[in-house]
C-alpha cells in the first residue's frame, strides 16, 4: 500500500511539473506556450532568416524578423564566448578570478536588462525581436570591452 501511495505521489508531481507554464527566454513572466511561439520558430521562418544574412531589417514578416535577430544574437554570443575562453586561458591568479566574477555579474545584468526591454511588449509578436536585438547589442559591447581591457 505504501509503495502504491508513493507511486501516486511521484506521478502527481511529474504531471504537475510537466504542466507548469514555462518561462520564455525573452520574458521574465511565466507564460503558457502559445501558438505564435511555434509559428515564430517555424522552419520556414528560420530558413528565410538565414537568407537575410544578418540584414534583419529586410525581413517581410515578424516571424522571420524574430528568427533573424535570434540568429544574429547567437553568432555574437558564440564570438563572445570564444573571446572569453581565450582570455581565461591567458590570465591567471587574481586577474582570472576577477574576470570570472565580472563575467558572471555581466551575464546577470545583460539578461535582466534585455528582459526588461522586451517586457515592454509583453505578449506581442515583436517581444522576441526586442529581446534578441538587446542581447546582441550588449553582447557586442562586452566583446569590445574584453578586447580593450585584456589585450
């Protein structure tokens, strides 16, 4: 009887966790998955965004614009990560520890700032564009800071 009760409790917790709203990367608000979330990440939108080659302002529809801004941010983030890893390898001791702490603080700032920017359009189809545009801009500035400060 106890094992059956345990199984029911575990199953109930699993179902509760599976049905909770997820936090969108571009929103600080917990929201259920909406149909436009699927539309914005459609393979067609992603393919059309790749054709723009980073010229996101040339997108003709919001879903393509969202996919384009997400892709340009992803590239900037990968570039930043490579630079950060390089500077971690060439620094040591207190300087390395300070760089790690600074990067952790910067990541918290960037994420909070861009969520605040995007939340101005909470629930709107342009919200992901605002989020990823902010993320890209701040990420590029961080790359420049690292290049200047850690030659």
